[in-house]
């Protein structure tokens, strides 16, 4: 049993792809699934992309998108590895769940559009990965098109993200001249041809005459110079640093033409970590520990009023999971039987019989789970709580119908606990007001819809102009001084932690400078 578990853990790779919309995440995911044999045709993943929608169209939305809504993980096996790709919704679906999903990942693939470089959503997601110290692997996409100079892209990764990089391969020519990548570690020229399939040529090094024959003198000279420069001035390959999240290996390629994707997958799977130990209130929980444990990182409500059930997504952190097993729900102290766990792959939900550390299972949830809950087979410990992330959308809510006050209170409390939305209250002057905050717009729509359909409560939303929030750490004397006209709003969260909301980043930076004695954080404790 121990050996079996060890083998299963060591072959697992659980990761998320982080990127800005349109960088090519859907395309790359699809290619990866094709290699894994998890889908048969291109286009299967594509069809699920969201259009602008209202939460009330949820079921249609589910149908349109298949895996994006009803599922959270794509699984496949490739050369003995068991791969779990965590789906991180982007676009207008960007929400706190997107961040939380990163808590369930052991590594991340950062996808960058070579023409656009490091974009805002990538920065936000990267910061969460960096805070967790998980290894980040960079794939620079769309090399078949004109893009920025590769050195400039590396420089951007360093200056914008503060991350050193090591190119694993290097493009030969860019834009219309792009004719392949030179694989530094395998001494291989991967030849790109717009008309024909890619070819791989083993070479002695960047100066091999074979390269010259293939790409011509000009590009061969350029490659030779650039590789020499990287060898001298670039960061050397350092496995430890990669594993510690201090150095990102960089791969160039083109997802849509399927160029450089398989080579990337191979190297990535070899370098990426298997599930790592997880912090709990009783110390580190080792992935090979035989007793099952895991935590809930996301709750997906079913928007169909006929099926109020939810799915709680659990990341397994130790042991083997078996259908029907009895576990302890640590927060409530109750024992639960996990009867109908689901695993998700492409469009079909399937019942999972067993799963191992690193896997994600979906648990039927009649309303008992909250984001951050721990389940364990033996003992009673709690994994680290999931942080709250900085919301960017705020609204004041009021209950339209005073007669439904109880339902309003209950709905609000439950949805906040579940992690669907963040809730704050004003406290400085006048009657207390309830402010809700969300990372993505969609969270408001879903919240409004669920309050109506599940609790029969109509809300009045008054959108507020604030766009940024910072938690103020430690005790603050005289918080009223932090309230500066209409440009800031001082509120408290349910843990009595103080937050300041700002209407502009510029003003926020200025404000932080003016209040240097205070510590402002992007996440709650
Ligand atoms: P997502 O929003 O990150 O999921 O991006 P998509 O995968 O939908 O890609 C956005 C657009 O970029 C689509 O039109 C893709 O066909 C295109 N695209 C993706 N990868 C590449 C690539 O390697 N080269 C080129 N030229 N276009 C690409």
C-alpha cells in the first residue's frame, strides 16, 4: 500500500495555466489534452468558451462551455505521468475562485503572448504563485507571429515580475522569419515550417553546420551569438532554484501550430514537482502519508433551481481516497461518508472510485462545505486557511423587502461563508452599511441570482467607484483619519480586520506613502 501510494504520488503533476485572456490558454490546453489522448479532435475545448452572459443563463452556459463550469480539472496520462490541469477561468469569469484554484496547484505554467509580453491578469496570478513559492514554468506563445525581441521578453519577466529566467530553448528568427527553436538542453534544432510538419534535428551545438544548412547564414550567426550571450550573461540552469520558484524555465513555441508543445510537455513534466507537503495546524502533512486528507478550494453552485446541490472541489493532500470512505469534517467535527464523489474529464462527469494525493475530486455538497474546509481520515487537523484576495468590484447592498430580513441575513451569511463573495461593513459614521466585494464581476451576478433563487431575496445593488482594496495590518489608532473624502472607504471584514478601499491606484500608492507607519496587504492573513 505504501509503495503503491508512493508510486502514485511521484507520477502526479497538478498544475494551473496562468495567463491573460487571448494568450492562448484554451489552445495550449487543447494541445496538451490531445497529447494525453484525453480528447480526440481539436475544437473540443474551444467550443466551451464563454460569451457574455447573465447568471440566469447558467444552465445554457454550462452546456455551451461544458468543462469550464461543471468541471474544474482536466486529467490525462502521458508517458506514465498522471496529469491534472486545473482550470482557471479568465475573461469576465475571473473571480476569487481563479486565485483559490492556485492553492490547489503544485506548479503553474505561465503563458505569455510574445507580442504582448507580461499582461495585467498574468501579473496578478503570478503574484499569488510567487507568494506560495510554487514553481512557475513560462511558455512564450505565438512565435509564428511577429512579437517582441526574446531578450526583451526575458527582461520584462524580470523587471515586471521580479523573476529570473532560464531559456530552455531559443527561437531562430522571429515573426515571418521564425523557422524553429534551438533546444539548449537536448542540443536539438526543432524546425518550424509553415507548409510542412515540424522536424527535429539532433545537432552538436548551436554552431553545428547542419543548422546553417537549414536556416541560412544570417539566422545561424544570430543564433550562435545569442546562445553565446545567454551562456555567458544569462542565468544558468539550476534545478533547485526552479523547484523553489526562484527561477522560471522559459520555453518558446506556438500552441496553435502545435510547435514546441510536446517538447515543452516532456521537459515540464520532468521538472515540475509531484505533490508537495502541505502546512497544517499540526505541522506539515506529507503527501505519502497513508491516511487520506484534503481541503476544499472551490464550491460550485448549480444554478438550476431544480438542483440546488453544489459541488465542493477537494484537493487531496495525502493518502488514498476511496468512494464511500468515512472522513472527519474538521470544522464541524462531524463524520461524513463520501458517497458520490465525481471526477471530471472533458464533458463527462464520472464517478470516481479512487484517487490519490494531488488529484481533485468533486464532492456532492448539500450545503455543508465552505472554502478552506479540511477533511481527514484519521486525527483532526486543519490545513492552512485560504487567504482572501483583493476584490476589485464593490457594491453596497440593501434588502428590498424588509419582510424577508431573516432570509436576507441567512443567505448573506451562508454565501459569504461558502466563499462566493466577500462582505464588509462600514463602521465609522452613520448607520452600518453592507458592502460586498468581488474579484470578478461574475461573482456579483451569481450572488444576486442565488440570493433570489435560493433565499427568495431581492437585493438593491449600488455599485461603488472603488477598484482597489488593502488590508491594514495590526492595530490602527483613530481609523477615521484613513477615511479621506470620497476617495477612500474604511470598512471591516468579518474577522474585524480593517480594509481601505480606493478609487484609483495612483491615489492608493500616494496614500500608502503618506501612511508609512502602517502595513498594507493585498491579502488578508
Ligand atoms: P485564451 O483566451 O487564452 O484561452 O486564448 P485562445 O486559446 O482562445 O487563443 C486566442 C487567440 O489566439 C485565438 O484566435 C487562437 O487561435 C490564437 N492563438 C493561440 N495560440 C496561437 C499561436 O501560437 N499562434 C497564433 N498566431 N495564434 C495563436
